[in-house]
C-alpha cells in the first residue's frame, strides 16, 4: 500500500457533438460539472476531505495541496481538468452544520473543446495502464441486470405521474413575504444597502427521482449555465464565482432578474422588452452595481490587472433574463505564488449577489429572517486540479435530493430599498422553474 496519489490520463474517444455530456456518462451517483459541450464527470470516491466553519476553504486548500504536491502524475493530454481532480461543495455560511469538502473520485472523464480524456486515480501500489483505466470506466458504466433502462435513453423529463406534491419549507409564503418587508425596513434604516433572502420548498415524488435524469434535463435546457452534481446537490447555475486557468481568473456576476413569462402578449420583441424593463430599471441596475463592486473589490488584491464590463448585458435563459457582467483578471504573484482557487474563494465568498452588503450585517440578518440553514445552497460548487485550474460556480437554481422521493429546492432574491414582497415571491417561483421542470412538475 502507498499513500502517494498516482494518476494516469489518456485520450478517450467520446462524441459530444449532440450537445452536453453524453447521457451514458451521467449516473445518479455521479460527480458532474458541465456547460455546453464541455464538462467533467467523476465516478467513485477515492478520498474525501470535510470541514466546517470560517476556515473551511483554507483547510480544504491545505489538504488538496498536500495530497497533490508529491503525486505521481502521468498525463498524455495536459488540459485543465486532466491529472488529479477533485469535486467540491461548500456551505454558504460559516455557521452552517453542513459538511463542506472535496471528493477525490476514482475515475474522471473530461471533455473540452472537442477533446476527451480519461483519468484513473489510485492511492494503492498498483500499475496504472490505459487498458486498466478503460476497464475501470466500463465497470462503472455497466448497467445492473435488474435495471431495464438504457444508458443511451433520450432526455424525456422525469415524470411524477401526477402524484408529485409541493410543500412550503422553513417559511410559508406569507411569512417569507413578511421577512422581505422586514428586510426592506432594515435597509431603510441605513444599516445595509442590499440583502439576499432565500426560501425553500419540498417536492415529494412517490415514484422516485433520478439524479441522472435531472442533470441531463438541466444540461440540455440550460446550456448557458453550469450544470453541477455533488453529493445529491444538483442544479444549473448561471453565476460563476471564479474560474481559474493558469494565471487568468474570470467571473460572471448576476443581479437583476425578470421573469420571461412577464413578456407574454406584449408588443415588440421579448429582448427589447427585457432591455427596457430590466436594463432600464434603476432598482435592478443599483442591485447589479452593488454585486459587481463587491466582487471586484475583493478580487483586486489578488490581481495585477482587471477588466469588467462597463455596462451589464442581458443574459437570456429559458426561464428568466438577468443583468450580467463578466470580470476578467490576471492573477498576481503573492509571495512567489499565484493564489489557488480555494484561496480566491475564501476571499470572495459570499459576494453581495448571494448575501448582501455590508456582508457581516447582511449575513446576520439572513440568519434572523430566513429561519433555515441554507446548507450548500448559494455556496461554491465546482472542481479543481493539481495545476491550479478550476471552475467554481455559486450553487443556485438547484436542490438537494434528501431521499429517493424527496427534493428540497432553494431560490433567493436580492432585496433593496425598492423591493416589493409580492414581486420578490413571484421571482422565487421563476427561479424554482428549472428544477421543477427537470422533476416533471408543472409550475
């Protein structure tokens, strides 16, 4: 036996031309990260690190660096996401009981810009060969004899056969609207500029829920989002907290939302309506400016150059439009080292887009008004490799599969002085829609 991590990465012939990850790669227990035709899928669990509290990111960073610093890596592909890779999910709050952490899989399949690869990882003293890696992957993809489903089945929605039910989570709709009103009252006192309030609902599907189906639905419908699956946390986020490739870091910031159903029956094009109502709204633009300022201020100490959109653009998704801005930065050497993904996350999270500002005041008010532990909702979710590359989105438009028949969905809204509780409640239902649709529940 050896405690040294060893990995072998070899090219793999996988056709992703149909869009998204091939369905046969996505299992109910898979680790998943994908967008458009690119992505990573992890099988099995070789090692795991968990942590909680305010130092959870830094503790995970130390564990990862110690694991990979002496790793024996054979990599015939050499792209971001090859070699040692870990998937991770972190709690939104430093006070959460949720166990944050990283999962090191046994097998990783990656697709990037038309190139595909297979990585096998081991802590054992066994020979790694291309034939052995392919055989290991085949073992993970093998269908149980009592499973009649084909791994190549189409992407028809998960169906609850009309028996699905939805129930309020921590707060009823009336109580949540009161929480919004209370938040607006606090903002008007001058204690804070913005507050993000979330709510949860619980979907019960007696006939069961299949995570693979949910992930396939989300990846197919929400191609501009990053579809994620880690430990039962599934979703498709439109917001990138931080993406690192070499010394280049990028982020996508969202704040300002308009339900696309609001444009039904209007004169003119839907996009013109979105630009007029969303980009022309002083409330929405103020909320967006707060979110951009939050991220760029926290990222600046780690950057030697930074570029952000001077004007937000309209991000068009199947359910909503968002005001969005992309930020790009060249990372600076800090004491001879470029900061790691997790070090950056430690500095950036939580942003005003998911918490509010000032952060400490907003965080305390969230705990007071929401009456729930967000767990991994609105926390960082993604992957990192040994070379320092990684992609970490904010776990939005998602849910936690709590049992074979129960799913807890989360959605939140940015609250500013001009927020109206009824409108914010309607916005949460628009944001629940991706998960509800993927579960086969009409909304």
